C-alpha cells in the first residue's frame, strides 16, 4: 500500500479517562476509498477511537496521523476535510431540513451559491427533497439520520466518520441508511464506521477490526474473519429451560467443532448443520426449535471474547 494512499495511520494508540483505559494500544491503517469498521460491544473503545480520529479528543499515547497531518497540531485543518455523523443526531430541530444544510455549509466558509447547489444535490441523494421546507422535529428517526448524513457531506469530505449510524432505527430505516452509505462507497468515498450490529458490518465494510476491552482482537474482511474463526454452518438449538443444561451435557458427544452454551440456546459449530441436528436427535434430544444458518460476525466475536456483540 503506497504511503499516499494511507489516510489514517495508528500505532500503539491509547486513550484513558481518569485512570480507566478506553483504548489500549491499537494499530491500524485506513486506505483511500475503503469502508473500514470498528466492531464491538458498548465500552469496547470504538467511540473513543473515533473521537481521536475526528480530532475532538487528543490521543493519550502512541502515533496517529490523519491525511498526513498531526491531529494535535493540525486539528482544524483535518476537521475541515472530514465529515462526521455522530452517534446522536445534533440537528437544529427549529430549522427546516434545507436550512440545516445551509447553516452547516456556512461553518466551512463555503460561498452561498456552492452551498445552495450542494444542498439541493444532497437532499436528492438522501431522498429528502420533498421535505426540504419542513421542520426537522416531526421527521422520523430514519429521515433525521439521512439528513445528518447529508449534512456531513456538505464540505465534500475526504473521510466520512460514522459512529453507530443506525442505532435505534427500525429495520426498514436501517436498510434505507445502508443503501445511501453503500452508494457513497460506490462513489469512492472513504468510510470509517463503528457499529455493534454484525449485519451492518458485513453489509458495509471492506475491512474491519473487532475490538474488545480497548484492544483489537482480530482484523480482516468480514469473510476472512468468518472463515478464520468460525465454521461454515451453525446449528441453533432451543430446549425447555428445565432441560437446557442436561441437553448441553449430552451434546458434548455431538459431532461439532465447537459448542457454545448461551442462556437461551445452544450453538453447535459444524461443517454440516443438518448432520449435526440428526446426531443430536440420535442422542435422544428433541429441541423445541432448531435452526441451521451460516456463520456470522457475531459468531466470530463470541469465539474471540466469549460474549455476544450486544452484551
């Protein structure tokens, strides 16, 4: 990877708050045009890392360069070239949809004709043209998220930072946001996102790191991580709560590469889920429900940390 293509470079990056370590010495490089994700549960260090990349929180230690610049010495210059979608919407609810973009464009000192042209183009991109003169307050959560994304693009940033972009949205709204982000990715916009939704990471990320307790537990593409840390298929079995532990004990003899016993279900990691189900029944077990599915990033996280992503 040529040095000019590395937009963000971190080595031994740390951050602590009052003695509590949030980021514990992580290394990563982000290249131009890729979608890069930080995956992990709440408290893993994702948002702290994003705040350092966004130049709103100084690094505690280690190396960090963004667009070839020092985030401490060159913070304003870097921020002018970034777009930021924060975890919580910070829209001005007393202004109209269009006015939110116009006011934000003025923060960057853009000429009024440029702001007007970009505002119209971005509202069309996020499918809010017909709501341009409406106030923000009555918009749905999904519309507010799309407007926040549009606002973050007003300065035509080189890097777009998205901190848990679809948290709290219903499935339909999440997919609408994913569609807009996927289109940005197709246009060559460099995306950096945090999420604790494994399906979101699989949909959007070319490459990601799995974080846990401030450290990077694994790095690679979604497919590489699943191939490396899981099996092709997973058999999910649910039993009557009174029989749950007894079933788990019997399943120790089932032909599976690994078993995870969760509070509400038992997971068998296997090459062939149907064969594993037949073997479980051969042990005299009849689950209340059974499901054979492909492995996901949640299985990867469970393997690496012993916890589910949403814990």
